[in-house]
C-alpha cells in the first residue's frame, strides 16, 4: 500500500519539507516587517529596530519552550532516519555505509544520538523565534502532539531499517506524513500570528 502514490519521488517530498521550512522563515520575517511598517507610520519620531524587537518579546513559558526544543530536535532525528537510514534514497550516504554500526544492536540509538546532539544545539535557539509571536493557549495545546507524531515517524523508519533490504512503501509514506504534519504544526504559531497581523 502506498499512501502518497507512485508519482511522488522521495527527493521531491524532501524538497517539499525544505520549502515548508523556508515558508516558516519567510512568514516570520514578513510578520516582523509588517509590524515595523506599522510602527514607522504611527511613530512620532525615529525608533530603533532593536527596541522594537525587545518590546515585541513575549514569554511563552518554560513548558512551551522546552516542548519546542524537544520537538525540533526530534524533527531533525526523524528526518535523518527517514532519508538516511537505508540506502534506498541516498545510496552513498546512509546508515548501512558504516557496517560496524549497522551490525551493532545499539546502532540505531547511536545514529539517533549523533543527530540529536547537533539538533539540540540548533533547536535551543528556536524559542527566540516563537517569543515574537502571540500564541494562543489552544494552539499551544495542539502542539503537544508533535513529539508523538515525530516518534511515530521514527518508529516507521526503524521498521524500514530492521526489514532492509526488504522495503515497505506504507511505512515510509506514513513516516513522511507524520513528519510533515508535525512540521506544519510547529510552523502554525508563526503563520497564524502573521495572518492575524496581515488582516489588520
């Protein structure tokens, strides 16, 4: 069973993920520029952009910040597992290119940690982005399911690595869908605040 259809290649779907990430960044920048434009048109005197950024800062709470750091870190792990665990997509760049690790019982865990550590170092800066956006409590509650979706995606990839060289299109497609939905939910707070500001 193939959820996504044979007409979509895995590389095209990877480009889709990257495009979604870029859109999140674009929405964030457009949101800030929109507010800057409004302030410029209403301010009686010149203002400093750094002061504007400080005034926009919203504390989202330690629980939300921790959740997003954890979620983005898992996102990097899930992406690496889905695309680099087996040779099916990148024959020259994958887990099985390291035979000693691939034959070890803890090989999957080592790969996960190898991706998780730099992922955390990147993700630790993510809360700063969210701190400029008003995020409703309801949306914060929805984001709670993101780590679950990403863990499911990782489990699908682990299944693919376990059964290799056999393949399972359903597991790959399900893993990708979980990854995509999680990414959309993580970008949603940025998009909703941008949309609300743009409608004013």
